C-alpha cells in the first residue's frame, strides 16, 4: 500500500493541464461494445478504473491498447457477455456494460456491484429500464442474468435522474427497434459526451443535457475516433486546492460551462475566477467569506463529487456554512478525518455545519473513498505541518498521479510506501 506525505502551508501557483473525464471515458469505452469494428478514443485519463474497464473488455474477447492518453479498441473478437466477477468487484462502474452487451449479444451476466463507502449504490433503475426495453432479468444470489430476444423502444420515466441508469438505457436503446424516450434523464456533461460518441458510431440520439432524451434505434454501428471531454471534477479539485491554499493557478483544457455551480459558490466566498476559452485562472489572496448554504443535487446544481472538497475550503473561511448532501446517503466519511486536522464540523443527518477555523494542522489521515481522499490531500496542502494520507489507492481511481499534478504547482507532496521508504 502507498501513502502521500504533504508539507502544507504553501500557496499553489503555476499552470496545469486537466485530464480527460473519467466519468465520460468509462461509459464510452463500454459503449464501444456496440460496434464490431475498431474504435480510437483520445484524451482518456490513465487511471485504475480505466485499466480495469480495459481488462474486462479484454476478458470478453476484444483487443485493447492504452498508450499515453489514447485507447485503441478492436471489438471484432468480442465473444462473451459474462463479466468476470472478480473484475466486477474491482469497479462497480462495470455495470455500464449491461446495456451494450445485452444489445449486442441478447444476454449479459453481471454481479451485484454492491455498495461502497458513499452509499448503497442501488441499480434498480438500471434493471427496470432494461426490462422496459424487453429484457428478462433473473437474480440468483449476487448473479444477475439479463436476456432479451429483441429490444423494443418505449417510454421510460426515471424515479431519480441517475447518471448510470440514464447511460445504460441510452446504450441499450441505441440498438432497440423503434423510439425510446427517457424522461427525468440525468443531464450531466458526461451524458452529452456519451450521446456524441454513440452518434459518431451511427446512433440517432437527441436531447442529452436536458431531462428528456430521445433514442431512435439503429441496426448497425460503425467504427469511429472520438475525444473525451475534460474532467470537470479533476478541474474542480485543482480550483479548490488553489483557493484553499490562497494561490494563483491557471488551468488548461477545462470547459468553464461544466463548472458554473462551483465557480458561483467560490466567487460568492470572494475567490477571483476568470476564464477564456478552455483556460481558467483562480486566485485567492485573502481569507474568504463563509457560504451560508450549499445543497448537492444532480447537474447542473452543485455536484456531490465536489462536496468533500468544498468542505475543506469552507473550513478555512470566516463564519458558519452549511452543506446538505442529497445524492448519496453516506458521503460524510471525510468529516471525522478533517476534524482530526482541526476542522470544526458537525453532521446532523444529511447536513454538515462547518464553522471556519483559523487554520488546519497536519495529521495522519485515511482516505475512505475517491473524493474524500482528494479532500484530505487539499486539507494537507492548506494545513500547517505534515499530513500523511493513507489508503491512496482510492485517490488513484480518479486522479492521474495526483502528487505529480500538484507538485507541478509547487506543492511539497511525495508518494511513499506505507510504513516508510520512498517510491
Ligand atoms: C455517477 O455514479 C458517477 N460515477 C459518480 O462519481 C457520481 O457521484 C454520480 O454519478 C452522481 O453524479 C460514474 O459516472 C462512474 P447515480 P452513479 O446513479 O451513476 C441512486 C466519482 O467520484 N440510485 O446518479 O452510480 C444511488 O443510490 C463517482 O467519480 C438508485 O437508487 O450515480 C445514488 O444515491 C462517485 N438506483 C443516486 O441515485 C439506481 O438504479 C445517484 O446515483 C441508480 C442510482
């Protein structure tokens, strides 16, 4: 196991290029199953989750190659739709393969992905959506077998705008007979990226980014080359790190339109943020003001993935801020760790009351999940003294060598083997 050792108190400064979006790349790699040919995807982040997705596609018979940030896939040899259980356990997002594998093979076997630190992560909306398209689903223990002689387009209303369910249904409906309309669809930019990718392969999908998506099924999908959008959460992580350390950072390869809710909150706190094209500059020179109340909810509202990161920033403002988490039921695991660094945060059901403190202090803390881990790194950058973040494999699932990215901005941060020695 590895850890990050951080000497805090140094404002970040400099310029950094933001990685491609993990949460766009994963469904897009899954969707490539629909074509029998080859697909090239650019700007793919080199992350643990991406490598697991490629391992699964290889196990199913495709040829995959990751070089730099380019993925080349040859789907002609795909010969199985039974996702290996041990790989499914490594990454719950493999559930995105259900829709496209069902569409291509008429059957798919997956395993309950199970919950994680942030919540139960149910998949009922995925399953009922596929059933509406004509699939028969059989659950035996943790095994889920899904069969469909034919997928037929229909109207589907999601009880909740689930990102994954919207994506799974889009991919299955893309090959169904006739029209599917998804109501109360998720509106995230990653959904729009998936629509653009599927249409580049010959699908006929309209409306991604709104809460109603229309899919006219097609029979054939052709090879294509596609470039993934920038990762708005990786960008948001750098933005908050710059603000929390009172730094001056320029980000390249961002889409400011995907960051409006975060930028709005930080500007209200007094952070200076300007953008032009795909460049954004973030400066914070004085102690920011508290932000009275933030509620996480589906895009375009404040993203749940930025909740833990914003909490670190608010811990270092003047006054009392409240964050309400409405998307995941267990997404406050970072509070206990932050409190060990001197933060003053009280959790009441799904609300966190954050009282600004003069400073945070370095401590040895543990990452419990991807974004909680990223928040602890930001806290270490802003804190006085040395912080050690353990269990950093969680962080590596979503950030390309986070220590290299931050060191480019002047952070004093190194990766070490847990228990001493350096990597
Ligand atoms: C995606 O997860 C992202 N992951 C998450 O990012 C992100 O936090 C989440 O969307 C919300 O924006 C990927 O895209 C790989 P949901 P997903 O389905 O699709 C409930 C990160 O940090 N729900 O929108 O799993 C569910 O329990 C990760 O990069 C059901 O009840 O999110 C949760 O409370 C973390 N039934 C809520 O909806 C279902 O069938 C949101 O889940 C599906 C979901």
